[in-house]
């Protein structure tokens, strides 16, 4: 077995011990705790382009990219200067600013799938608000979500499948009232009959079906175009709304996200992550008609003290301006494609049992022989042991992947050809470690 020398995590381990006194599990978001991989979490000191440096001075090429927002990499010059330019003018006013108009215009002029937008401060908030809008608009209470799709941590959405094909959900977190979970129905992805049954079982009770543009929070579960169009048709037929949660896919699969990818018109689209250029911004958008139901125009209430925060808007504007330049996404995709192809060639040559699923600049390693994975229950939990080994072997070679085998990787504009070449060699070594 290939043996790699472990990096020093001395300072990170000390900081983590201290953090445990302050925060549950030592972290402010659970996956950061490295529970699904080896060792203590790395405390990051700074980032530049594709690289990050931890408290022990270790350098990594980063494929987590803050879980997706950093499509331009770390410390992008234009984004940093835009933020710096705003800082001296004030951090927050709780009154409208021209920056909100600017970011909205930039988005709406280039996105034919929404006509009006509302800025919030996180993806969770965006989805929670979209659900409320769907319920307020349809005057129905039930929502349908899919096993393996993550939509943030609001009560209605922390629900997993119960037993049986068409069941009410069960809460997937303590503290979510059963009565809330009762209003959320969870079905498998890629299963038309399950959806049909839901609409038959609950006629005129379903406010919305919500799906991730491309499910990318529990592996990368790429759906068929036909299935997405089927969801569009069946929701329309039953007077339910279709919500695309594009918190990951928005501005990632292209400026117009998954809606453009499938060429399907959802009723409401939610955004987060990339939209704020690394600052906390979320948004939801829909037709003018639907959005007229939001307060103060309509009776669906939704508000935010720091919504449309000027510093965050400045970052979003700078980032999205770069993304809207000709050829941006083609370059991203081409880079990702050749990286993945080179890896696949190695995997084939070695006969390793691992697949790399990819779309746009997102990729996911699945330790399986299955050529397609479209549902959460097709992922073998045992395979995560292999990911743990790969994850450690990569860290030891200066490559930072997300700390769970269910997480996808992201390639940013800042990843150079040579970064990718270095990474390619490191992954080959890591796979040799896993399989030998
Ligand atoms: C990250 C994510 C969320 C939650 O966004 P936060 O900003 O973490 O609240 C919701 N939906 C999807 C699809 C996400 O990827």
C-alpha cells in the first residue's frame, strides 16, 4: 500500500479544541466538522485564486470553493475591489440602494425565466420564502420534495421519506413539528409513478413540487430531460407550482442555470451561493404576476433587515458581470470535461470501480460500478469508506475536497491548467491508495 506522509494539523487541532467550547461540535455548520472524513477540520487562514492556506501553513488547491459560491476562485481582484469600494460608504442602511437595482437588472436582463426578484440573505431563506409564496398563491398547504434533494434547513424541508411509496414525510431533525412534516410529501427522484400517485392521493392539495435544478447535495443525481419536462406537465395539469431550487445550479450551469439547461419554465426559481460573489445573498424570482403576491404588493409576507445588503450586492454585481462575459461558461465546461476525461482514462486503464459524474463545472466521485445514479437510494453508504481514504490521501498531497463523499466538487475560473494537472496526478495517487 502506498504510504503518504500525513500533513501537520497541530494548529488546526488546537483551534478546533478551543472552538468546541464555543460552538456545538466546534463549528457553525455541521458538515464542516469533518465527521465523515479522517482527522480534525482544517482552519483556513486565507485563499487566493484556486488555493487556500490553513493555520499550519499547509497549501491546498481547493475544490470545495466554499461549497459552490466561489466560481471565480478566492480573492478575485474585481470582486475584492468592488467590496472595498463599498466599505467606506457604509455597511448597511435598511433603506433601498441603487446597488440592488443594479444586481437585479444584471440578472433579469439576462434571465428569461424570471421577471421579478427578491433578495434575501441565504439559500435557506430563499427556499423558505418560495414555499410560502407557492402556498399563499395556490391556497394549498402540501408540498412535494425528493429524497436526496437539500433545500436548506427551514422546517418544511427538513423532512425525509417515510416508509411506503406515498407517505407523509418524517422529520429529519428534532424540533420540526410532526404537523409540519405532515404537509411535506417525499418521493424518489426519477419515479414518474410516485408523483402520479401523490397527485391522485391528494387532489387539489399540493401547492408545489420542489426539485434542485440538478440534485447536487447528495451526490450528483443527474436527471433525464424527459423526467423534468414530465414534472413540468404534471404540476401544471394539477394546478401546482414547480419550484426549481437553483441555489447550486444558478449561475453555475450557465447564467440562466438549470432552467436553461433543460429549457423548462419553472414557476419559481431560488438562488444563493454564486449570486453573492462569496457574500451572503439569496434570492427568489418568478413572473411579475406571481411576485405581485409578495408583500408589500400582496399578502405573502417576507422581509429582511439585511436583505439587499450593499456590500453583498457590490460583490454580487462584480461577480455576475464577469460571469456574463462571452465564453465564460464554455471555458469552465471545457476545462472540467478534459479534467474528468483524463481521470476516466486512468480509472479505465486501472480497472478501478469508481465513476465520475459531471455536469457543467461540477463533478462527483462515486465508488461504484453503476454507470447511472439518479436516485438517492442507489448510492451505497458503504462506498463512503473509500471516499474517506481518498480524501485523506488528497489532503496529504495538497488537494482539498469537500469533507464528505456525498459532496460534489467545483472547478472555478481560477483553476489553471497546471493546477488541474497537479490535481490529476494527486488523484491518481489517491486512487492507487484506495484500491491497493
Ligand atoms: C446550499 C443550498 C441551500 C441552502 O443555502 P444556504 O445558503 O446554506 O442556506 C438550499 N438549496 C440548495 C440546492 C443548496 O445547495
